[in-house]
């Protein structure tokens, strides 16, 4: 990995001076252009051996670029809020918005370089970076290298740089292991995470001029190429979406494919008496389990999806009625705000993950990506098709952290839905529940059925299976939801104890 | 405080049924209207003695209103991220956006009810609530009461409500002291925080029907009255601003008043050699102090304000060059995004406060409220006039927490500014620094001078004095900024040690 960078290449002061003004101009110009397009975030990871110029590079970039749109992140010891959430929560929460630059010291590699975490963690890193680059992010990863001899020869650089005046090195920047071991571990990590979309650039850091010129050139070229490629892709995507919308308008009589939904038995009903009898003990049980989960630090995420008027809100309330109010949050998902829109679509769900022992109920979820965004053509085919994998990876991270995830699809047929729409329309205090969107979506039932069937098939995993709830009868649905949640919590608590 | 609510008033089932549908309709309708206006947040604080129906009320409101715009907050033990910031950080971060409802169990009164904190804390609560209501927020505070006898007679309500099906009480909801002591402490807290703008409503909680009907009526009336009053105020504010803008256009030749700025000596200069000699030891000292502050958990906030082109960015960089990159953040303040705009203007500054031992450098600050927002007439006279007090209170909270705050106004004269504007215009890689806004602001120099003078006079406090930096000579300015920061850090570290 580092062979090519084990050189002593130097650049004369004169050559550096000749190049630097143009580089500076280009970088600032590109930063402004990327900012104006605001189509993608720029993520720069800086890492390397001690004395190779990591801090110098950081200061150089902060000096030359517009500091309003560049944010430096030196990931410190995790806070308890971070430790109580899945590993990557702290990185997700720090991601730059589109048009901005995030500058990361060591990035999400700190543990990998220190040889904590190992192979599965590297897989998570790759998935994380792929998720971001697939969404359009530019990731530039720089490794600043020195040979063992160069590191030894390197004078104490804990001083201010004579050209720029900033601190060229930083004594508080520890290298976690002796040179040989550290470099060997790092080489493995770099090799495993060196991808086409997020490659590592290795630069010899011995000579200041050479290192700076190389770093700036790599960054300049990466930004320029990415900006062009992004524009082309954005145009193609817009075109694809326009054509798909047009094609859809011409098409009539879409029929839904057979799939999990066609097998749901919607005929079961439950008497009011049977419901009343079943309801109380389940709510009491759930209350007890919530208390236990809080004490054990088991976090729960319950995802509610389903047809409009399928009874998501009512079902959520029947769950929350049972709970202690101190420990749950209901997160209703509506259209994203502009801060959310400027991030990856999963960002706002990461953002809402609760602390240890907390219960979070999502009223609609990240599955909007493969439902409304697919059906209403907000995104390209490529975007929703790869979302299955991204979602599965996201949910796997929840599971790896020990977070319990329970997913419900509330199913009603078209006739029942119409009946409920009319009831909402005719009941004054329910009228707000019915919007034009509901009627619009109803007209696309067949398209939605295809999307739901594919979603259920492709994202039912061992650690996060879907529970399809027959919901024509609200009482049956609510009892089933309580039962499934209770069983899942019991299992999660048992697993936590056996850890 | 509680005398009037020590009754046994009851409401019959029939009377409650007769009222409830109208109440429900009104509340939902009002919620939607407030949502559409999106002009102010609604903050509901629920508290009371055990068994009086706090949890019941919470569930009732969550049941009847649109859950997408109502967020429940049961403030749990503080996280380390919260403990490492001023007391009210956790409340600020949870505030609802305009158009939304925040429902708080105990609100920010938990410590006051438990008799922790005492009188000065109650003063902070009052200031917090006044800051929010002055900005247009609706705050409704409900205390649910029982007499000692009623609390004893009250059957075990750890059960589900027969009408609504939700949990009417919550065994995990502890009352922190025996009845008498608890009620006495609470009465004091309520009395001290009962204001015209954020009054307490005390309801006897003994009878479910009476309590629910009263609560819902209070809330309905508060929302309706507030909505109307807000509309009137918003119209008046818009009119005031329109007229002020018109009047200003007619007026010519505004002359600036004498004030702190007129006393600044801008004549001092420093030779390059003297600067070079002075610079290095100060950067080294600052680096050491940053390390000490990090170890001691002393957080620092450095606020940079000044004329356009006064050298804020350059000065910030000269400070950060000295620092370890792991421990500081530069927060540039530009126009707020829509999430920020939907909150109190101080919200986005609270949001950026760093953890223990962290250093945060603001490039422009909360003083925008009394500078650009005043001069460009974004807000009414009343709004910027009360901002001095709000800002002083905000800074006092930083000081009370032990956060070091250093504030700089970088001063240059009009001639020097013009010279720098021209230089920016003519240097390719500096061109991005100069915008139309800069020329626009320059045309309002006299108005700005008046605003700056008033700001310096009214917000220079013992715990957060302004440092006016003569900045016609950049080198003098940078050395002074380093000196002031070093001295302030030394003093803060000494104080921390003597604690």
C-alpha cells in the first residue's frame, strides 16, 4: 500500500511558489462552485503516521478555503450519548450538508488504525462510504506517509511553519503503536477500504513543498472531476425521471404482481368483548417490559408503515398508552426540512435514534425511499433499487448495537380504505387526517402494491423481519401489534441477559 | 397558590360527554391553524402531585391532537453532553419549532420541585420563559393538584382508563418528597414563576371529568387568544418595519453619536519584525493553555464581531494556528436555515456550544440581533431593544456554568475599509470574500456606528466584557487578540483550580 510513497521526492521552494497561487485560486473557486450547486457534500479524511503533516494539511486547507463552509472534525472520546447508539451514529451526526466540506482527522478509521474492531468494522466502513458516494458525496481520503527512517530523521516539528505561520505538527497527536505495527495495521485497513468511489491517496510527507503541492492537486482534481461528473449524472437523472413520469401518464391499467400482500388473510375479526379482555393484560405486560428494557439499556425502535388510513396512528397510541411517558418518543415522518434535504436520506433517521433503554416509534420510516419516492418518481430507479441494501445495512447496525427493531406493515384492502376515507371526511375532528395526497396515493394502489411486495421481500431479514398486520379489523391489528412487540422485547431482554 | 384548587368539584359524565366533542374539534382545529401560521411555538408544561393525573393529561393531549406536530419531553437524567454545557442547554435543544407543540413533563422545574438549585435557578427559569414569550411563544403551565386527603383517598390509579384506554397514572412517576414538603416547595416555585406572560393554571385533579374538561378548556382558550393576539402583533410589527424603512429612505445624512468607538486609537502600528518576535511565544503559550483548559474541562467561547473586512477571519486563523486541531470548532454565522428560522434567534447559538474543555470560535455571533437585524430593520425596535437583556442573560448562564467567554469587536475606520474592499476586489483568490452586502453595509456606516456603540455600552458586563480591538493595523490587532485570550484563559484556569 505504501511502497510507492516511500520516496524522498522533493519540490523546490521556487517550484512550489510557482504552483501555489493557481492551486489556491482553483480550490477557492471550486469550493464556491460546489457551494452554489449544493448538490453534494465533500468529505475529506486526513490520516497518516506521526510527523507526516496531518495537522499541517488541516491548517493549510482551513487557511485557504472559505471557513464558513468547511467543518473540521477531530473525533474525540465518545460521549455517553454516542456510546448508547450504534457505532456510526457519531459519524452520521457530523456529516456535512450538501455544498459543504467536512474535514475529518482519522475519519471513522480511529479504531481500525488502533486495531480495535477488526474486519467486520472495516466492512461497516466500506458500506458507510459506499452509501454516501452512491448518493453523490465526494470522499477524498489522504494518507500521509513517512518511512521509518524519515520519521526518525524528521526534526521536532512541534513548531510554527515559517511560510504559513500555523502549527505544523501537534504533540497531542499520538500514534497508537510503534511505527512498524502501526503501519502494518493501517496498511490492512487502507487496502480493505480502498474502493473506486472512495480511494486512498498516499503521499510521502517528508518534504513540505512536495506534500502540500500533491495534497492540493489531488483535492483540486477530485473536486473538479466530481463536480463535472455530478452535473452529468444529475442531468441524466432528471431526464430519466421526466421520461418515467411521462411514460406513466400514458400507461393505463397497471396490475399488481402477486407477492406477500396477496397472501394476507383480511377476514378475521374480533368482538369488542374479546378485545377488551385481550387488551389489558397485554398493555400491563408491555409496561413491565418497557421498565425492564430501560433498566437493561435495551433500546427499541418500532417502525410503522402501512396504507393511508390503515390505522398507524391509532395503533401507535395503543402502544404508547401502555408505556411510561418518560421513556418513549413518537417520530412522525413528513416531508424533510431543508437541513434534512441537504443530507443523505438516512441522515434524519439516524438523527432520531434514542439513547440506551429508550423506545422510539416511527410513524412512517426510511421505507419512504422505496415506497412514495419510488412510486411518485422523486428519485431514479437506481436510487430506490440500491436503497434495499442501504436499509438492510442500516438495520444491521442497529442489530449489531443491540437495538431491537420491530417493523409493521398495516395492511387493508382498497374497499376498507375507501370506507375510512369517507368516515374521515364526514367526521369534523378527523377531517385533518385526510389530505389530497391520500386520494392521490389511492389512485396508485397497483403501483404501491408492487413496491410494498418488493419491499417486504427484499428487506425481511433475520435481524429485522417484517410483520404484516391484517388491519381491516382494527382490534385484531392492535392485539397483534402488542403481541409481536411483547415477544420481541422478551427475546431481546433474554439475549441481553445472556451476553 | 393551591387554595383555590383544594376543592372536590366534580363534573358528571353526561356534562363531560356534552362538552368533549366540541373541545376536541376546537383543539384539533386550533392546532392546524397554529401550524399553518407557523409563527410561534406552543410550550405546555405539565406538573403536579402524584395521582393528580399528569400522565393522564399527557396521554389525553397526545390522543386528541395531531401527533406529527406535538413532541413529548420527559427530561431524564442529564447525559454527559448535557452536563458539560450550561444548565438550560438541554431545554433549548428540545424547544419546538414555530407551529409545533412541545409537551413537557415537569418542564425545567424538576430541580426546583426537588428543592435543588433554589432561588437563583428560579430567576433563570423566569428569564428563560420571558425570553421565549417575548419572542411570541405561547407557554401554558398546568399544575394538577390534590389535597393530602384526596391523594390518600385516591385509589391505585396504576391502571388503564375506562373511557380512553390509556394509562391514567404511572408508578414510575415518583414524587420526590412527602406530600407536605413537596407541595410547600412547589408552591414557592410556582409563585416565583407565575407571570402574566407565562402563568400557572392550577387544577384540582381529583375528578377525571372535571380535570380533563378544565385542562382542555384552558388550553383551547390559551391557544385561541394567543393566536389572535399574535396575529395583531405580527401585523403591527410588519407595519412598524415598513414605515421605518420608508422613513429611513427619506432621511439623509445620519450622523453617528459619540460612544466607545470614537475613543479608539487607530494610529498604532507594529513592524513585521516586532510582530514576528511577539507572535511565536504567544502562540506557544496559547497552545499550552488550551491543553490545560481541556484537561480541566474549562470550555471557551470566543466571539468575533467587527466591521466587514476588519480581519475577523484572519484573526481567527491566527488563533487556531496555535491550537491543537482536536479541540476547537469555528462556527461561521451566516443567514439562518429554515430550522433555525423556526426557533428563537438564540437557539442556534445554544446549539453550537461545545462540550467540556472545548473551544468554540464564533465568526459573527448572536450580536447580529442588535447589529444587522436592527440596522436593516429585520425586526421591530422592541425586539432589538430587549435583546440586550436577553443576551446578557445568555452570557450570564455561560459564566455561571464556568464557560469562559471572550468577546472582540474589531474596529477599522471607513478609509481602511475601502482600501481593503478594493484589494479584495482586485485579488483573484480573495474575491469571494467581497459581496454586495459589504458595499450595502458600508453605505450605512453611521447607523452601524450608533448600533455598535449602544451594543458595546449595554452588553459589556463584568463576566463578559467587550474588547475593542484597533484593527487598522492587522498585526497589532492579532497580537492584542492573542494577549487578551491568553490572559482570560489564565484567569479562568486559576478560578477553576480554586473552586
